[in-house]
């Protein structure tokens, strides 16, 4: 973030810059290796209130079938058996509270919906940058993550899956958003 930029300067409504945003995940497989992946299709936005971050809000919708792990068979298996994308085509997050933790640190608590199951999660974010783009718009960047237990959302296949794939999945979020005029 520029030394001249204050949180107050960043107040406004934002949409995700989908070309510069990465929504990824990491899960242990057979407790020895890690499977990394990401979702390629999503949309979302936020309202950021730099004077009172508690008045801020975030929303995100992910197309579940856009999951990519660099293994098509695994992707198909994740879409069908784990995420049941035919019946649950999206994953969604809607914030309920935003709390400022430090100068540029925030905790965004909200409802995460996967497979039609909604549970609360708290995601810690760090504001990593803010700048004016060549077109005169303002871009902000945040990095955050949270580890969830996929079983809480019914993301499981069978008893053997519990032994082969860790229940803990780390969600990794590298977000860039553009302020709307």
C-alpha cells in the first residue's frame, strides 16, 4: 500500500478482478503428499469502509465445476462425488462481520455454503497493496486463508476417503478488486 494511501482513501464498492485473483486450496492426500488446486470461475465484490471497517461486507460465488487440480480424472471425481456439482453448482461466501485486527489486517466472518450446507467461517486477510491503475481506477489486493474441515459440509465420499484424503483443507485467497466509479 502506498505510504500516502489511508484506509479512508479506499472506501468504496469493489468487484473482483478475476484475471488477478486466485482462489485455491490444498489438501493432504494419503498423509504424504499435497494436492493443490484452484477454482477458475467466480465472481464477487465487496463494500469497504475505511473509516469503520465493521461496516464493510464481502460476497463471493464460485462455479464448482471450474475446479482444477491438473488431473482431469481427479477434477471429474471431485465435481461428481465430492462436490456433487450437478445438484450444487456453486459454492458461496457472504460476510456477516468484518473486524480490523491490525493496521492492514482484517478478520472476515461469514457463511460458507458448500453442497447446500452453510456453516460459519472466519478468514483472516492482510491488505497487501493499493494502487491506481493506468485507467484511473483504484485496485486493492488482499491475501488470506482459512483451514476448514470438509466433513462439516458433507464433502466426503466413503469411509476409505477418510483415510486417503485429509479432512482438513486449506483455502488460499489472493484477491485483487477494482473500485467501481
